């Protein structure tokens, strides 16, 4: 799906989430990737397809959301590690430094994770979205220290520009017990 786009809408209302998902799927030739309630009573809808279709579907969904829209995005040519990290039930094997990006919302974190993994030679371990996190989201990545620092800096900039940064850290040599917490 590297030559395709993803789009996401994050909403304050679960009921609006179902309406937005239906609107997006009926408006364009897109595929539903995720549609679910998330912590603090929010809802997210993620779709995939070609850039034009995803853009049109996100636009239609935002219109249907009325006053319930929190955030939205379209990412053309999303990095394949983002899909793997979103669907992972257990993160990959961490090696080297550990980087963590944390955001107050889901949409912004996914954008930051995509930016981070494109900015440096790192492995995206996991993206956790708002479940048991009070509506926040975080991503973990690994690699050599300088690559992890470059990736975290790039991702932090995306989150900070939106005013949604909770924290971003790089741990050069994590204790093995810290890595075990990820697995």
C-alpha cells in the first residue's frame, strides 16, 4: 500500500463516528481500515485508497462531522511501517536506542510517526492509539542513537506545531526491563 494514501478522522462523538464512517465509504472508492471508539468517548475512522479518493472521502467525512471533528489528515504514500505498527499485537524486537513520541490525539500521532520513520533509518515498533491512554497516543521506535534522535526530532516537530505534544524522548541504552515492558 506504499503508493496509496490513508486518511483519518478523529471525532468527539461515537454516534457521529458511525455517520462519518458511512459517509466516507459511500462518497468514494476507499477501504475501511479502522473504525472504532477510543478512550475518553472519542471515535476514529481510518480509510485507505488512492490519494484523490481518500481526499474526497475525508472531505465528505469532515462535512458530515459537523461540530464533532477533533482532527483529520490525508497521508499520501504512507510508510509501510506505519501499517505494521498500527496492526501489531506485539511490537517487533527492539535493538539499540528507544524513542517515544506521545501526543494528545490519535491523528496527529500517526502523522508524526509517518514523518519520523521517513526521516531516519529506524524501525517503528508500535503505535498505540488512545485505548487505556485517556485519549492520548504514542509510538515507539528503535535504531542507532543518532537515527532515533533524528526521527524523534522530526516527529516531535509535527506534534509540537499542532500544539499537541505531551512528550518525546530518546533513551540511548535502555535497560532490558524497559524493553520488556514493550513486548
